[in-house]
């Protein structure tokens, strides 16, 4: 019995020692795991508990205009921080700090008693607050230097520059789009401290210097920008408008010298303004351009060979497109005009005829070539591409687009397109940034002018410049003239859909008109004045601005005054230079075209065939030199329509000639003056159909 008990005790003792050994092995293994295998990890954790880290802001780069004037820079500020482990009597200190910082006492107390090495109390305080706190000399309260973005010119170019937030990160404008260049890389200070927050002698101290941001030089000219904003502010006072935009661009390089908008804002206190005031309307918002788009419709018609400057048009005051009637800006119309005159007088019926003559695909493709419906590629966030041909592109959409309705564009797109007319036909990428340099002044990036594509030929561009000069000297843009200088330009007035009394008015100007250096686009939005035509408001604004601009840049006055282009600007029914065309049907199209061109005519071949199937004007029509003869080489003419001209009051011979000019036949006239016609003037009818007259 005793042996059995002794054996039991021995077994239990053995089991106890086995369990004890297992525990010792586990403890030893754990110690080896912690002290050997994971030694570095736990050592790092211990060090992190003793290390106090502080991130150092890098200095954000400065933004300059093209002359080196500072537009955005940094101001030194102080941020108030607390070290809770060093704070004694947090309730008393909370009362003192709340009075100085104008922060809720309980909020400050919660931060002073937080379990943290360092906490923020107030970021980037004013100098007066900093001095007051520094004089209090509170234990555990310290200051960290930080920079704050400052805009020394206030609201100047505010929508271009944008602004940076509390953490110096760009939030709008170029501050946002160029943030990676401007912000640099932050630095770091690490210091080893004891449990009370005191520095440990010979402890760890690391310092990583911040990498400064790059400086940006813009293409903007501070003085020109000031002139632009001054005129827009004056327009806000003189007219009932919701805002305005003004752009100045170098025609050959695409460099933007001014990009102004109203209303503006002060980026130093951006939060005090409505966010809509932050928008760069000239780049980010599109509008219906109205008649200034006739520049591009005319250029495409000339480029494609559908018309030349002496082609004749009838403007009886309206034109019918489907069930829609499109009116001229003068109800009685402009009567008979040549191509130059419909541009000079801004005739809507004339331009509907031009626009509908172009094939729809050609018109749209040409608009895209001018960069409408596409972003320009400017270095700016949120650029709008505008919109052309929304939905189905029917005759009415094509007709209204010909004079700038039913489509939208930004002022910047209009400037880029007009620059192609000014520089010989090339679309340039618009430039706002000239160069980027590092903190030592060494170049990081230099932007150079970039041609995107050729929109029109140099000969077409030259003709368009002549037309734009004539429009200012003799047409709707006379209020834009600058004494001693040739100015090319075009006015635009567009009524808002659904609102009979609200308009957007605009003007595109070329300075000088004959050899343009600069393109100026001016837009007034939401105009509700009784005098709502662009010639009455935006053209005079352009005159004042252009006068200041020319004086600032010392542009040489024109050596010669205005010279009428070589065309019959004052068209009369009895042509001074005229030729009769023959019947070219069933002849080789290219041979006929060659002969006609040798005789001074403009020729447009339409169709895929080789033989002339039909022609306009009809045979035996007397037309001016350089007018256009259209030769149809397939059955495509059967789908064509043309505007019925106004033949009333003409003699039989005159009426017959004008009907033939448009491709119509006459029925019912023998002699005397025509008193009635059907279809009525301004309607559109099938090409080669008959006009019944009495």
C-alpha cells in the first residue's frame, strides 16, 4: 500500500516537473522571440515613445508675372502648440488662452489634458496674437513657424491664380493645377525626450531639411491685366450685367497677356466670397457666342471654295429653315449684298445661306479644326470644351450655328480660333506659364509656343483679316476704332433662350488689323440694358482698353489708313465688272473648272463624278468677276435647297438674272416690274425649281 502511494507521488512529481519544464521552455522561447528575434521591432517602439517628431513645411514657390512682379508669395506666420506633459494648472491656462485666441475654453482644456506629446491650439495666428502670447510666457506653450500664402495684388488675376488652403495645398486655379511644382517636399525634426517631455542629453536628434517649391513665371503682364480688370469693373457699373471676361493673347505664340473676369474676389480672404466668384469664366464656362462666330463660318466657306468675296446674297429681312423663320437684326433686311457686305453688316440670313451651303460634315469638321468642341490644353483645371452639334445636326441646327447660336464656346476658344485668322491659319496652344525655376533660380521647365494644327490657309486668313478691318471701319464695329491704328474685329450679340431681355455681347479684335500681334476677346454676360447690341456696349469698352494697351506696348501707328479690299463693297444691281457664264453641262468638270479659273472665277466642284451634271448660276447669268461657279458632278444637287431671293420691284431682265444666280427658273413674267412672287423672299426651295412671279 505504501509502495503504491509512493509511486503515485513520484508520478505526480514527475508530471509537475514536466509541466514546469514546458512552462520554462515557453517562457524562454518567448524571451528569445522578444529579445532576440524581435529585438529591433520593440526597440523601435520604445524609441518612438521617446521621440517627438515635427514636420517642417517647405516654402511654397512664388508666382510671378512675365516681368518678375510677385503675384503670389509666402508670409511667415506662427502656429500655437501645447505640450500637455509640461502643462501645470490646465484650467487656469485654458482661461488665459481662450481670451487671447478667441477659442472655446473647454476645447482648449481638452487639448491641454490630452495624452500626447504635442497638440495644435491655433494655426497661423496674426502677429498681434503671437506677440501677446509670447509676452505671457506660459510654460508648455510654444510656437512653430509656418508660412501662409499671400497675394500682394489683392484681387488682381484672382481667378487665374486661385488660392491655397491652410495646409498650403492649392485648392483653385493655378495654385491647384501647378501644386506639384509649387509645394516642394516637407522636412522633419525628431528629438528624444523623457517621460516629462524634457530633451534627453545625447539622445537621438534628426533633421531633414525641407525641399523648397519651384517658382513659376506666368505669361501674364500685370499692367495689361490691370487695364483689363479696370474696364470690366467699369462695365459692371455702367451696364446691367452679371459679369464679364477679357482675354489678350499673342497671335503668333499663344501667350496670354491678360485673362480677366468680373466679378472677382480677394484670394487672401477667399472664404468670404461665394464659390461662384472663384470660377475662371473665360476658361471654365461656355456661352453662345452669337455673331462673332461668323468669323469662323466665313473662313470655312472661303477655305472650302464655296464662296469668294464678290458672291452675291439676298437679305430680305428673314430666311425660312423648315418651320423656323430666322430674322436679320434689322427687320427690313439689307437687300442685295456681296460676301464682304454680309460680314460687314452681320447679316443673319446671309450667313444662314453660307452655313447651309457647306456640307454638314465639312462644317463640323472645320469647327473642330478651329478647336471648338475641344479643350485647348491650357495649364488650368476644369477647362470647358464647349459644345457644338448637340444631338441630331439638322438643317436648323446648322443654320443657327452659322451665326453662333445653338452651340457654345469659351472666350478662350474664341481667342485661340481668332489667333489662327491673325497668324496665317494656325491653332496655337494657349500658354499661361512661361517657365518654372527652382529655388536656386535654375530652369526646370521652359514652355515654348506649340502649333496644334493648321485650321485654314494663309490666303483665307488674309481675306478674313480684310473683312474684319472693313467690319470695324465701315460696319457694326465702328465704335471699336482706335485713332491712327487699323483694327480688325467682329461684334456679337446673342439672346438667352427663353428670355427676351437678356443678352451676351462680345467683340473679337485684332491689333493691328493688317498684321496682327494681339487678339483681344471681350464678353459681357447677362446684359439687360435697353441698348443691348454689342456695337453699343462692348465695342466702346474695347476701344478704351485697346487705347491703353497700344500705349503701354508702344505699338506703332498704321502708316496707311484704311484701304478698301479689292471687292465691290457697295454692290449695285448693275455690275461694274461682269461676265456671262455658259452652259457647262455634260462637259469634263476639271477642264471646265480650269477654264473658269483662268477667266477669274472662283470654282467649287461638288460631287464624285467627272462630268458636269448641273451648275449654279444657271447658263447665261451675268456675274461679277471672282464670283463662285458651282459645278455638280453627280445627283447630289437634287437634295440641295437655296434661299429664294427678293425679286420684287425688279425689271424682267433683272429678276431673271437674280433667279438664275441662285439656281432658280422664273415662270410668268413678260415685261414691267415684278410685284408678287411665290415662294416668298426668304423661303428655301429646291435648287433648280421655279419661282412664280407676276
